[in-house]
């Protein structure tokens, strides 16, 4: 069991963020993703771990979104790992559409990254040309393929 002891929640003007108390190298596992309570509908504290499975993730609910993230949530293996070298004291963030298909509470991103997607609402609202630059979990890839196949069928019927 890899614990979350190295992570701490910072609250500033009611805005929460998750900070690491130690440095990580790119590719290093930071912690396991806890599956505290699995539900069938998303809310702002859950992470999607399967087609109809969303889980409360304890401390990790304080992770903010970034279009240029420094961690990856691998929901297939339930591990969070660094996708960049991370320094001690840095805020951790991940790309929400990598786990979320359709979010309960979409918002406007102001991360300032050159590849910012601006509207964070879930993977189903993003073009493939954007998604292909990101790590995507298995359930997101499967749902994307399904959406494309349905669209193709619909188009075929129209012709
Ligand atoms: Zn952004």
C-alpha cells in the first residue's frame, strides 16, 4: 500500500489544491487511488473509474484540473503517478477529461497553458485532435470509440 502521507491539502480563499511535500521523478508512482465509495453518477468530488463507476477519492478530490498536468490518474491500475519531474511544494494537477466522460459541474479553465481547452466538461465534448495529445484511461477510449461508431452509423443512414 502506497500512502498519501506525502500529500497535503492547501486551502486559500475556499479554493483547495493538493500539494506534494516531496519531489517525484517523471514516471514515479505517487500513491494508490482510493476507492472509498463507488457511485453511479459523477459529482464534484468523484473520479470516474469505469463506464458507470465513479468513486470518492479522499484527499485526491483536492486535485485541480490542468491542461498541462503533472500527474496521471491511471484508473485501470488505481495508481497516480508523475508525468513530469515534480518539485517539493508543487501543486499536483491532472487532465480531468482523462478520467471524466461527462462532468457534473463543467467550468472554464484559466490555466494559461498554450494548449488550454478552455471549457472543461468531459472527454465527450473534446475533439480527437485535442484528446490524442493526452493520456486517456481505458473507459474514456472505449466510450470515444463507441461515440464515433454511432456517429458513423448515423451518417451512413443519412447517405
Ligand atoms: Zn486549461
